[in-house]
C-alpha cells in the first residue's frame, strides 16, 4: 500500500530511500535527512517462489518511490535493513531464517545496480533502534530497543552509539536460550531461543498449545486465525488464554533482559514491533523479573517504554545511518 504523506513538503532537505525486509512485511520508504517520512509502501513478504521474485517486486516498488521524490531532491543513497545473519560491510544477507530461501544474497549490489544509488546494509533491528533513538528524540545513552515481530530482534545503543559488535551480530536477543526446560524449536534450528516464546509467532504458538490442551478461553475461531492482535483484544476482555500467553512471553523477555541489563548497565528498554501492541500486558511480567534480578542501586530509574515510531522507525533509522556514513 503506497502512502504519500503530503502534509510534509517533499523538498525539505536531502532525501534517502529506505528498505526494511521483514518476515511478514516489506516496508519501503522515502525519508528526509531529518527523519521525516515522506512516502511509504508496505506489502506482504509472502511465500514466494524464491528470493528472486521478492527482490524483483522490491525493485519495482522502490523505483515507484524514487519517482515520488522531488526532482531537485532525488534520493542520495539507500539503506537496507534485513533480518538474520548479515555481512553488512560486504552487503550480503548470509541467512535470514524467517524469509524462505534468503541465503547468501548480495542485496546491496543488487539494489545499487537496479536503482543506480549507493546502498548500505544494516541489521533490521539496528535500523529500528537507531530510528527510535534518533527519531523520538528522547533516547538515552545506554538503551536497548527490542522488536517483537515474526522473530525477536534488538538494537543496542551504548555510550550514545549503535553497537554492532565484531561480527555485526550484537543484540541477537531472539536467539538467547531460555534454558533446558524450553524445548521449542526456533526458526534458526536451535531449541529454546527467546523468540520461540516472545515473538509474535511464538505467542500465537503458545496460544495454539493452549487450544490443543482444550483449556478455557473466549476464543471461538480457528487456531490458524490467531494472531497477537486477536490475543490483545481478548486479553482486554480478561481471556485466560491471552493473559497466559502475554505473561509467559513477558516473563521470558524479562529473564533475557535482566541478563542484558546486568551485563551492560542500561537505562531503558524500548519495545517495538507488531506484538508490542500488547505492551500493557507485557509490561508487568517484564518489570516483575527485572525488579527481581537487576543488580543496581537505581532500579526505580529503569524505564520500560513502548516505541513511538512504529513501522516508520527503520525508515528514520535509515536516514540516521546514511547521514552517519557521510551521504
Ligand atoms: Zn533461535
């Protein structure tokens, strides 16, 4: 769905193209250097015949966005956010566990040639975290942004800078193990990863387990029609299944975040992504675990907040990244 945000002038300053490839949706955007999102185009990642089909579709939609740019302010560069295992400097998606067939894709070369623009690759959760940090204007120097989507991603800001680590795989929160009691198989092939419980996909799986066990619930639809929006609506009505799912997800997330906070002395965690819509139900169990496990004298200053930018976060992050890269 293409949306042009005409309330914001298209010629405010330099512009960039941004692309966020997710397990559920692909978000394309035209964004100004200052982080104004000028146009967006969001469509389903879908199950396609292979990466070529999705890439061809992305190129078509990105070209349409380019056409929307002011001819005096054509995009200067493109930032691509992708999930999974990446080699950002080489511009290669090594493996994206939640997108069928995405193995060894030289995405920046492909996009750069198709759009005739320089391109950069960054972990999708890092772009999201940069966006929330830069765009909301309320970031603090040491924070983590967690995205609860198809998987669980995260981006770390340490001492006021994005922290990618030596191998660009920092903050792979979703694949931190919950312990031997969790036997659920993750999209990455391992067992017991956080995202088997705390991602949107993990939460719906927990709900389906509840349905299979024929426990009490207000839900009357088919198991396949469940998603976190349905669960959130049911939780508002006090549904036992939905409250159970959010509590389990929140406790698991809290357990992993407690380790991260104790390791890094963070001040804040921001929850974003589709399943963060259930923030009011996730907040309590997460804080319960943090309060029980954080080793800090200033526990009352620890913040757990809901992200403010939604699907615009990675687009704003793209502008921040490309500016930092000198474009
Ligand atoms: Zn995993």
